[in-house]
C-alpha cells in the first residue's frame, strides 16, 4: 500500500509498505480515500518530536476519510462498506 514514511525531520516520503492486518478483535481496517495533515504532523516535520518518532513509521496524515474494509470479531458498531472519518487520537 502507498503511505507516507517518516525518515527524519523535513524528510517524509511517499512509499510502499505491507498492508495492515487485524490482530485484535476490536480493530477495523479502512481504505483511505482522502487524508490531511494536522498540527501534530507539522511538529514532527519540523523536528520538535524527533525522539518520539522512529525512522520508517507511517503515522503522518492520520486525519482521514475512508471506507471500512474489514472488521474484527468484537466490532459491533461498524460494518464493511461503512464510510468513516477519523480525527487525531492520543490512544
């Protein structure tokens, strides 16, 4: 899948990574149709939190619009095909 990959401050590139898999019953997978950056992304880009972000991570652009593509066994609120939006979460 295509994703943004963090290499260091001011070095974020578009690249390919293996797709995620559900490994917990409460998780869902989504297919992203649109994403944007927020202030926390800009802090990472500017190097304010270099110690918190490891090279190769793909957590940039975490505010998004998507369609649910898979649900874990304990998910009851969402089903495959639902359209969802996600905002920044600290959890």
